[in-house]
């Protein structure tokens, strides 16, 4: 006979009878913690069903997406400024003729 590990059935399934919404939680080994998690999930699903885009989960998701878009925009702006700064440094040398470049190199050597 193979060795058997201690196993407990701690999964919780809650059903909201008026709407028929079913949630299941098996996140932890504790049945009471799973019951609390399942209640929170059920409350979130009911809120989503009743309020739609005005529910707490929708508002949180919307604010996260706005924050992410803002961060991406800030990043693009930052790298555009860096690129423009590098282009500005490289342009004056590119506009000089080869003779002028040689003179500027000779002037800079002590």
C-alpha cells in the first residue's frame, strides 16, 4: 500500500440562491479562511452584476488601466527627450565640413 499524505477537504462552495451565482474557494487549507474568501468573491460578483461599470471591481480596473497608460505616456516622453537630446549633441558635428572638424580636433588637443 502506498504512503498516504494527510489530506483535508477544506474547499468551500457558496451559492447565491436568488441569482444562482456559485463561487468556490480552495485557496488555503483552512475552511474558515476559504469561507471568508468565497464570501468576498460572491459579494464582488453580486456588485458586478448589480452595478455593472459602476461596481467597485470595474472602477478599480479602470483606475489601474489609466495609471498604466499614464506611466507608458511618461516613459515615451522621457525617452523622446533623451533621444532629442542625443540628436542635438550629434547635429553640430554633422553640420561641420570635414576641414572644420579637423580644425576643431586640432584646437582641442593641448
